[in-house]
């Protein structure tokens, strides 16, 4: 789930950067890309996955 959220955040950051849209400092393409990287890192770490591992 976090992997899909990261993909959406990367797409939004790309669109902001490609269209050279002027936004305030909070919604700049760099900040949205960093949020996508954080979501991707959590996805790779296994947080937010639906699988429950039991021994």
C-alpha cells in the first residue's frame, strides 16, 4: 500500500516539476518527492504490508 502511495507522490512531484507550477514551500516538488521516498522506504522495510508473519 505504501508503495502505491509513493508512486502517486512521485507522479505528483513530476507533474509539478514538469509544468513548472509555482506552489508554496510546503507543496514544492522536492518536498513531495521526499515524502514519496519516505513512503517507499517504509514499504521496503515492511511497514504497512497486509501480510502477518506468525511463527
